């Protein structure tokens, strides 16, 4: 069964199932995506998909009109008040699906699941992703120097986050 998390104008987010494994692996290893993510193998994703989803889930982004898969996310730390978005990969680029999918994911985490905080990290040279995250209200929280070793080169990560009251537009009265 395809557990639907949330639907928007053009897209739906649903929990991935075993039939999505090839799509997830293909997206991760596509040359245009691989430089921005650390891919996980099929067994890792199979464990996530067959788990109860209490700690992490793989999420498929689908077009409402066609039912075609157009992207994939991994969510982790679902057993805490601070969810992590990772592996934000959109297969159909340049038509606003990344923005809409992230907005749906933010709505689901804050309005449906009532998380206190969400966060994401991003390689410092991924300017398109950084612009998108910041335009959606994510705030730069940290810079991890030479954190990832990729093909013999250490890469920097930028950590971005958002608090529930920032998403909901509520001022803190502390």
C-alpha cells in the first residue's frame, strides 16, 4: 500500500515501497545528483522501507496528474522533536517541483506531525539548493569544515534549520 503523507496542487508525497528501490538508487547515482549527495545502497533503503517508519522513512514525490515519480527525500530523526531532511533529489528539474515538494514536506512535518524543528545540510557549493532552502525560510546555523571525504577531497557542509514558530510565523515572546 502507498501511504500518502500529503498532497498539494501538482504533487503528492508518499512513503516509498519496495517497487521504488530502483528509482531511488537511479536518482542518487545520476551524475547531476551524485555530486551533491552521499548515496546509500539498496540494502540500506530496503531496511528503511520495511521498517515501521518511526525513526526514518524514504519519501517519493509524485505528480498528481500522472502518478509518475519525480523525486525522492529521506527523513531521519523522526523519533525526536527535530526531524532531518536528507537526500532531497528532484528528477524533473527546472519546473518548481523542488520548491513545491519541500513546502509540502515542511507542512507535513510542522502541521501534521507537529515537529519542533527541521534541519538539512548541504554541500557549500550547491548554490541552487542553498538558494531554495533559504528562500523557504531555512536559516544557516553552521558550517562544517572539511566534513565529508568525497573522491579523496574533503568537502564543507552548511547546516540550515527552521523552528516551528518560524514556519508558523509566530513571534517568540521570550
